[in-house]
């Protein structure tokens, strides 16, 4: 019996949606959609373009869905150092600063 899993891997320069098929002791992985994770420079500050990243994740998931693949679960792996503060309604308080912005130089 084959089970299918989705991995969303978000790196500093690119992301990808991967379909992993597990059957017995065999693992087969297929990159479904690869995309850039672009930075925006606005007023001398660097931000992640989270809306573009979100759209690309949805595009990859849509491709899997169009294939009619039954998925057991989805996992997301990120660079894990950036964050977005949210209001109670889920809207962003500020844009998502990128760790590559100069404001982090003193921390590193």
C-alpha cells in the first residue's frame, strides 16, 4: 500500500513542493513545483514576498490535487528565523522582514 505525503521546503533563495510516495521500505520523491523565494527591497529594507511564496505553495498543491493523489499529510520546513506579527483577525501588522535586512547585522 502506497501512502503519499507533501513536503513544502522553503529555503533562503528557493522553495519547492515535493510529493513523497512511501511503499513498504521504499521512498520515492518527486519535485512537483520549484519556485524562487524573492526578497523585496522597499525603502532600503528587505522583506520576504510572502504573498508570492504563498501563491507558489498553492500552485504546487493544486498540481498534486489535479493528479487526484490522496495525501496523508502536509509538512512545511522553513528557514525558521523570520516571523510576521498578526492581529486577532489574521492580518499582518507589518511586512515580513527578511533576516538579510541590515537590522540584524548587530545580532549576528
